[in-house]
C-alpha cells in the first residue's frame, strides 16, 4: 500500500540540483490537511495525471480546498480527511546559479577585412549565471518526469545557446570593427550576448542573469588545420608552410623544422603573410605545375643574410636560424654567410 505523506519537504540546499521530485520514484499520496514546506530558494509545482496544476511559494502550506482549487476541481470533492489522493510534487530551485563556465571548443570564424585571408579565428572563455524564472514552465518544457534534474543535464544545452549568440554578435560586430577592436569590447559583447539570449532562455522558463567574456583572442591553428577547415587554397597553404618552417627553425635551430607548426590565425596569419611572404604571387601560367615568386626575378645572384631577410620579409635572425637548421642552403665564407638566388628560390618552393 502506498505511503500517505502528512508532511512534504526537501531540506537540501540543492547546490547542483535544479529540480527534485518528491518522492523520486512514483507519486506522493497526500490528503486534505497534509503540509508542504517550501524554502526561500525553492518553489513547488504540483502535477497530477501529467498536468501541471499549482505552484507553491516559500512557507508552510496546508493543503485545503482554498489553496489548490485546480487540484480540487480535477479530482472532485467527494473525499474527506481520511481519503488520500495522488499527486506529483516537484521542488524547483530558484536561486541564481553563478560562475558557470563557458568556452569555445572550436574557434569562431569572423570577418577581418584588410588582413591577409580576410577572416580570423577567435577563441574565448568566461562565466555566466542563470535562474529559474518560471518553475512550472521549466518542469513542463525541460524536466519532464525525471526524478532529479541536475546542472549536468542542461549545461551543454545552455552553452550551445550562448555560443550560438556569441557567434552572431561577433559576426555583426566585425562588419564595422576589426579583430583588434573586438578584444577591447568584451563588456559590450557580453551585454549583447545576454540581450540576444534572453528569449531563448525564457522559452524554457529560465532567465540569463549575467554573461562575461574573460578572454577573447585569436586562435592558434596550423596551416594543415586551416586547410582542413576549407579556409586555405593550395597557394596560401604552401606559403604558410614556408612561414612555418622559418618559425620552427628559429624556435629549434638544432632540430628539424616541422612544416605545420602552430601559427596564430586571424591576426597571426595577417602578420605572417604580410611580414614573411608579402610580395609573393600565386599567378601561374595555365596548366603549369610550378609557381615562382614574382620577386624572385629581381633577386641578386648572391645575397647576404640581411639581403635575403629583406627579400623574404623576415628578420635576419630568422634567416640565420633557417640556415643553421638546414632549411636554407648557404655558403659560409669566414664568419659570414652568402646565399645564392637559386637557394632562396628552392627554399620558397618548400
């Protein structure tokens, strides 16, 4: 025989619970005169037959015909203090859940006019907080018949909503702002995301209390990763491979240079291309299988490291590092290096 509850309460702080059904399994057998205790940070939603009936706020509530008219109308009035009736009782936490974490698992692609590829990859992270604003709607729309509904059950959904709106806001902002401008507008961007997300949160009975961007910066992606994302054509990919080789050689002059070492996307790509490979063109004769730098024809037959660095748009130290790593062929005469035009052309071919 089902147990009849004269007192219904859930004294937990509900630190990680949004909703807790009483009891977790089955339904509660109550009767006129039963008491329902609700704490300040809680609300109680009554269900019967899968239909939401009434919501109780903080305090001690004695079940009488006056305070749950929907329930009384549904089950009828042909019972007395000794006749139990069944109901589903859901305790809902309405406190603010703070310092929830969000981050970009994958970079967000935004426009970056005037910089290299014209796009940038941004990554960021921060915190947000939310609160259950409509307990009945939240239980009806999201929780269903679950006995316990925890933060882990909804966090992925909330983060997906936030990141979707963040992508929208960044896309709209970069129409008038550069990536460098964005990094200084984190407060404004956070406020815009919060405003855009309110309707989506309200649709499931929640309200977004805060959204903060703690950090927003260009992502680091290798040339191969960017090509896999469909952002690079073969010419640009080859150029970035050459830039990666210089970068890796400077970092590790005693070892081999990897051609897909990580480079900064967005602003980083702009700097690499403009500083390292500016002046190179991808124009080739129709059907030709090789591409030659447009500037190669104007190179002197023999160059010093400084002259080679100027031609390659890199520092002299980068050229020395590439020579020492074996990436760029050079002849050492005394204490000085001399580099042939053919060696530079061969190096640029990768």
